[in-house]
C-alpha cells in the first residue's frame, strides 16, 4: 500500500514537542550465552562482522549524559537489554550507576534490565536491590516448553538456571517480572503456563508472540531470522499461529478474570483496559503511531526500534548525532506515522482497530481482503481475543469511570460464568440432546 502523507494534529504536536522518548540500550550488542532458536536479535551480530561487542566506557558516559539531558520527562528510565546484558559485568554496571548520579541533574533515574537468568548470582541480586532495578526474567513456562527453544550454543537446556535465578531474586527481594515467548509449543496451554508462572511467584507477566521469517544459512541446519519479504525466506516453524495466540491469551484471561484481577498483572490485559477506557495504552505496539522507543547499539548506532535494527532504519550514531535531532528527523517521523498510515483499509474499518491499532509493524506481512499489503499476520488471534474480553473490559472501564476498583469485575465474571454453565446444562438436557 503506498504511503499516505496525511498527518493529524496529534502527529504535528508530537513532532514539534520537547523530546519524550525511551531507549533500549544494548551494552554488549547481541552477544549472548544462549542461542534461543526464535531470538530476533542474535543475528544482528552480522551487522558488526561478529566482532566482540561491548560499549566502551567513554561511549557509555556519552550515552548516559545525552539521554538524560535529552529527555523532557522528570523521570528517566534506562532499559538494559541484549543479547545478555549481564555479560558486561558488575563493574560495568557500577560505572553506569555512577554516571547516572553524575548527570542526573535533579531528574529521577530508574533502571530496568532484561536477563535470561543464567548469570544471576547473590552479588547481582544485591546490586539490583541496592539500585532499585526492575528485572525482567525470560521464562516461557514449564520446562518442556522453555527448554525446547531456550538453549545454550551447545544445545544444553537453560530452565534449571532460570529457576535458580527466580529463587534467588525472590529470596533477596529483587523486584522482577516475567517475559514469556508464546511459540507453537505454547498453543493450547495458556491456562497451564499462567498457573506455572503464578506458582513461581510472578505477579507481572508479559507474553510475546513468536512470529518470524527465517532463511537457511551455512550448512542449512540453522535458521537465521530476517525481515519479512526477504528473498527465499519462510515463516519459522516455531512461530505461533494467529488463532493459537488468540486462544492462548483468551485462556490466560479466563483464569485471571475470575480470581486474579488486582493481584496479578498481564501486560496485554492492562493495554486492553486502557484502550476501552480511552487512555494511552503505554505500549508502542498498540499505540496509533510509534517512533519514540529507540534502540542503541554497543557502538553508539541508533535505530528506529529494537525490532527494526536493519541498515535502512539506522538513524545515526551517538558519537556524531544527538537524540533530539534523530527523533525529529523525517526518517523517524515517517517511521512513526507509517504505523497508522501504512495499514490497509480493512484494518481501519475494523471494530477493534481502537484496541489493536494494527499491533507491531514487524508482524504486518499478510494481504487484506482487498489485496492490500501490511495486514497483521496475528489479526485472527487478536480479533478472537478482543471479542472475548470485550464485555469484561467494558465493565471494568465503567467501574473506573465511577472511580471503583476494576477488581470488582471478578464477582460479575463469576456470576456470568455460572449463568453460562447453567445455560449449557439446560441445552445438554434438551429433548434433542437426550435422543
């Protein structure tokens, strides 16, 4: 679908407003001690000729200083990602904390870090707690699901070390949440995965669909993740189906809405409630436009988004360029509004467009019913999920409008479930069913 140059008043305001953005920094680039089969970042090493990656101390200082100075918000959040960021070492992060204090300028500094858990030790936990880190730990569910794709470079499983990290963080009172990739092996097991995550103490959960394109490389035994549309690429075999993802999230929701609202938090449910309540979803994938979440590589290269670290989406480098200039560039502005303007008409006519917003552009590689490009490949699943949760979201949005707790939906949901069971019982006892 050709680019539509129209912009809204909100687009113009964002373009001219002071910088309010986030960064995901990769202190060791894509270097990792695991070789997860579905990792979309592992092959970014090819961009840097697979040279050893680590952000130099002087570049780290430049990044910290420029990021804090460029943010208009009084709260600046550093998101440390990878690869595996703990490979940078404790002393490296101690230096980062020193630099944050040096350049804070009266702003509040927060830190979040995503880890695969393999290197978490009591010393790391004491550091995280001392500096109030929010740690995201990657765990896909029970061991058979997790170990199928999350393994070391030699093919060894990683589940036991992740569980050791969870136990350590729980015991040493580190704030953490869980990030779970939903693959083909997760399909039909939403409730089981949710119960498992609850059993290990996770109260904040993110579920990310595994949906990538790959090409065979080297001897043909390994699949490298590439952008959709790449020549000779195909949908990766571990990708979740659209319907399977929708059913997975539906089944998690059905567990949550009956007994866990207000006690356990699932990112997609928070996003959905925000959309029904008419406030910002807080997650770029479900916003109308994007472009305010930059990826910073170990050598200072800055990209439009963590999911678009490709040469055509490089905005500049911190050694020569400033964040405000890169954010305000025509390239990044177009990247952001294309999230809306690049959608096919089928999406814009959809009754759930307000909730979905076309989701992440990285998943837009199907044709619409009209033959237009850029339809989200997970559309069927999101429509299934949003249709299922709609009555509950409307009820919770109404509660919020009356300044009441959304957790009150649980009594209503339980009564609704009882009525559905009674109705199904009456149906099963009908004369037709008895024959």
